[in-house]
């Protein structure tokens, strides 16, 4: 995924310093799920042991070159994790990447 997709994922919060495998796997998720995973990955200190265990589960899935499942979480875990902030983050990232692409085209 190149061009506007890269701008979208940077706007969503994927850190280019993260391992390439992490970035690739995060980009394979639906955008709202990707946003929720990014929120987990950027937390420095958890107040909830449950959320911390979800972070460890996510890292394990990201690190596994051949995970047993296509998703790092079960349906119930996704239901707990996903919220309106992720929907808004995706909308903002789309707007920012659209503006970045428009600016790039106007400079050419």
C-alpha cells in the first residue's frame, strides 16, 4: 500500500519506527480496528490489567509471522475495545490524507 494509503496510516497513528511486520499486519485490519490497535500500542502505562493483557495479546499476534487467527482479538474483545473515538480517528485520518494528497498534486 503506497501513496495515499501511507499518508492515511501515518495520520491514523502507525509509527514508522514499529517493525515492518507490525505495520503490515495493522494495515491488513479494517481501519476502525487498526485505530483501536494503535491506541493500545501507544499507551505507556495501563490502569487496567485487562487492557494490558489485550496489549500483550496484540503484540504476540503482531510478532507471529504465521498467527493461527486472522485477527488479534475475539468478537467479544473487539466489542470491548472499539469505540466512537476509533470511528472519529479514521474520519480525521481520511481527511488529513486527502488533504496531503491534494497538496502533493497541486505542487506537481
